[in-house]
C-alpha cells in the first residue's frame, strides 16, 4: 500500500482546522482498518458513531451500487423513491409524522432551530424566539448551531453570534424551570451529551423538560445526532425514557458513513416550513437515502439492538476490571455503544495522549473533551474484535500509566 500523499501533504495543502493523526487509513472491512503501511487496527472509534455497521458492510455497498446505476441526483424540484421510502420508514419507526432531509447533523439542527422559531412566529408572536440549551452541549459548527451549543470555546472569534439563546446546567431541573418563559420557543437537549463528555440525561430531567415545554407552549427538541440509529440499544434514545420530543434530529449513523441527516417532526410543527421557507440542494438525494433505508432495516432488529446491550456490558465490565489495577478512570459511563471513560484527577487533560498511545497498540479510539476517552464501535462488532480490542485497550492503559 503506497501513495504519493502522506500526513505532511495535509499540512501543506489543507486548512489547519484539523490535527489528524500521522497514520492515514486506506482500507476498512468490518471493524478492522489498515493504513498506508499495511498496519492493522481495530476500530473502536466508528467514525465518531457513524459507522454503525462497520466498514464496507456488504448490504450497504450493494444498496449504494444498485442506486448508483439508477439515479444519483435530481434536486428538490422533484422528489425520488428512495427519499420517500426512507421518510416513510422513519415515520413508521418513531413518533414522527414529517421528515426533512439534509446532509449533516449541523444542517439538521439548523433546520430544527429555524423551524422552532418559525413555528412560534406563525402561531404566537415574534417575541417568542428564545432558545434554551445546556452547558457543555454540542449541536454543530454553523454559526447558529455553534451558538446554541453550550461550549463557548467554539464561538470564540466568531462573534457576534445570533441572539435569543441561553444556556442552563445539564440535568438541573430548577435551573431550567427558572430560565423558561412564555417567550421560549424551544428547549434543546442531547439525551446523552456526546462531545460534552458522554453524560446521560436523567429520565426525570427529560420528563421535567417535556412538562415545562408543554406548559409554556415551547417545543422540545432532542438532538440525537450521536445517540440515534441504535447507538444506545434503542433505535432512538428517547425511546428509553418514553419522553417524546416535538422535533428530533438524526445524522451520523443514519447513512453508515454516507453523508445524510434528517429532522423528524410532528405534523403540527412541520406545517411552518411552508414552500420556500427552507431547503437543501443535496438533502434527500437518492444515493444517501437508499443506503440509509437499508441500514435502518438491518439495525432496527432485535438481534442488533439486543446485541448492543450485551456488548455494552461486556466492554464496560472488562474495562472496569482493568481499571482496578491501574486506577486510570474515575468513571465509566454511557449507554449502549456510546461509552465514556473519564480520567482520574491526576490524569486530567491528557485524553489526547491516550488516543495516540492506543494507535501504537493497533487500536482506534476517540476523545470527548480533554478528560474522557470515547468508544463508539460498530453496533455489530464481532466478538473476536471486541476481545482483541479490549486487550489492546488494556495495553494502552498500562502504557498511559507509565507515560502520563
């Protein structure tokens, strides 16, 4: 495996907003990845919760190849069969009555926030435009979504940002109750904060948010970009709590690696996106919708979803056992195959070092901030890959303990 480009090429020609690792993956199959030099890695990163069925799943590649021979793109001057079939499936499997397609999680959230304001404008007044989000939340990198996100570091240097947005502590019912008013158009919550450190919302908090939104005629938006499509052991995380939002956003795993996103909504709310009020050139393109439909059919089965629960316990219990010797982590948390291992106090700020050392052992992991190691492997990662990956994770823990 050779190429005329390498990691140095990135520094020469790419905008420096990323700092990728030195090795460049060139091939993936299932939960294994190979780099330019032929080195093999076990993938516990999953493209940040995107590769729900691993790399090059044969049924997904077949769906893509089939659609590629039929129809690639039309624009939204016309609709297409794969988009209609996928939208119908999403409505059948969730609370949703209407679907809007986009290309990324940020675009789906942008649509959700715009729809919330438009709905309030149409049904109440222009004063009802305020959006409440949570500290440490993450909703995307557009100017609107980064403003709703609760991490100031992502807004720095881009001010002035859109007004009418406030933030409250996550899982703090009293704070939300004090902040929400009749001028609130929406409350936005991640059922599990992903970039914020893999922190789950309590059912009590979600129920309180639902009640407060209903009381103040505000919409409840669940950002399920990272938790959706089987990641937590349910098709969508809201199904664990039985707390139903008015709007839900989904992306990442929806296409299994092919860029696609969706905003799901009740019919009552969706009506405010009248003709011409919002749009996307590529949103709902036949290629992405064909792949996503096949992925939904595979993931939304007892075999896959129950397997996520089993894999969660296997991975977290084994890491907890490793941790008894090293005491690297002060908490191991999450749901399904969205797992966060928070570093102990003496190792705070060194999550990136763990990621780099893991790569040396042949393992791909992620971080969630400076202090949390994030694991988001394929939902169908084979047993042998779990065992071998955990052995490499244990090796990484010992290396980290020596070098941190």
